[in-house]
């Protein structure tokens, strides 16, 4: 889960497959050059190796699941 406290821009990048869901807020998601505006209840599926970027509005809550098991190590 990710809580975005202030507007955040994630530049274009790629990695293993990624799946996600937006619970609160808004996000502009660009996948393989196509941009869509996500609102609460929207989900996404980004295949492995496909370039993508995002602009997430502050006060957003989302969940991302990554194919790579060590994409984000646990914080203690």
C-alpha cells in the first residue's frame, strides 16, 4: 500500500509486471504511451518490460503488487 501525501510524479521506467488498485484520490497513468486518468475503484495491469509513468495527486491511497518479490524490501 502507498499513501501519497503530496503530488508525486514518477518518470517513465519499466520493470517486471505490476498490478494495482486506486482506493482514494486520482492518478494519471501512462502505459506504453497511452494516458488514462484513474479514480477510486480503478485498477491497472502493466505487463513486464512495458514503459510507464504516473502523476499521483496528494492524499491518494493505492496498492501495487509487483512480479519481483524483492522490488521493495520491508521496512522495520
